[in-house]
C-alpha cells in the first residue's frame, strides 16, 4: 500500500495492486483524520505565534532603541564613575601619604585636640557667664530707666499740682465776701457801696473792689485801677522787666531829688 498527500492536505493511501483492503480502510481513515487535526492545530499555533511576533515587532524595535540608549548612558556613567573613582583614589593616596608622613606627630595632635576641647568648654562657660551678666545689666538699666521715668512723671505731676494749688490759693486769698466792716465803703470802679455777703476782691495794695468789676479790668491789665500797682505773675521775664522798671524809676527820682537840691 502506498501513501500520498492530496490537494486538500489529506493523506491518501492506495493499494499498489489497485485494490484497497477491506478490513484496514477504517483504521487508516481514522489515523488520517487524527494527523490532519494535529497538523491543523500546529498550523493555528504557528499562525498565532507569527501574528504575536509581528505585533511585537515595533515594541522590540522600541526596546532595542531604549537598550542602545541605556547602554550609551551606562557607558558614560561608567566612564565618569571610573574617572571619579580614580580621582578619589588619587586623593586617598595623597592623604594616606600625608598621614604616614605625620604619624610621628599624632600624639602632639591629640594633646592639641585636648587643649582645644578644654578651651571650648571654658569658652562656652565664659559666654554663658557674660550673657548672664549682660542680661542682668540690661535688666538693671531698664529698672533704673523706669524709676527715672516714674520720678520725672511724679515731679511733673507735683509741679502741676503745686501750680494749680497756688493759683487756687491766690484766688481764694484775693477774693472774699464783704463783711459788716466794709459797709459804707464804695467800689472805686462802679462807685456803689459794698453789701453784706457780696463778692469782693482785695488787691495786694489793700484796695477793695467788686469781683465783677475788678476781674474784667485784670483781664485787660495786670495792675490796680487806683494806684497802678502791678500784680505778681508767673512770667520770669516780665517780673525782671518790672524790677528793672522800678529801679529806673527810683534812679530817676533820685536824680530829680539831687537836681532839685543843687539848684534850690
């Protein structure tokens, strides 16, 4: 019996004598069907794999490009790391040679380190002490300044109170109510007699006036309407001017007296 593949991909078995066996034809057909199904399965699997490979072709190209970029970056980083490593190695070798050269002075360095440590501790203690003293000095100056300010305020208040009390005292001493002893006397301004319990004001020159008469006058001039006696004020310059004026008048009076004595 000879086997062959047909145009549809099936395997055909023929009997070389031209006669097919009657008993083995069913088994041959089943075997052919099994082989055909296996071939179809393999074809499907291969077609799916081919499609997957084609679908992933672009990803593979992208991955290949990324791989090349990463390789280039890795090479650059590797070269830079090697260069830095060589520099660090060179520095370490130089430092190591310096340490070997100074090995004999390690004990001296330890002593200096101890001295520096002691100096730093002493410096820290000193700074704390200085800071405490400075804080105390600042607090003391603030207390002194506060005391001075309080004293100045108290002095100012005392002066203001004294001036107000002085003004009230002067006003109380200058003004009084008319008594029975003043009955019959007349006010030089209004020429009216003083009534009992009527408000009156006595000037330092002993002249007596009605309060309503003398106060407007004193608002215009600081002198008695009768004798022109000037009242004291709080203006030091004006008081000095009045003293100079009195001295000039006295000097002129003496000169007139001497002149009259010489020619009489």
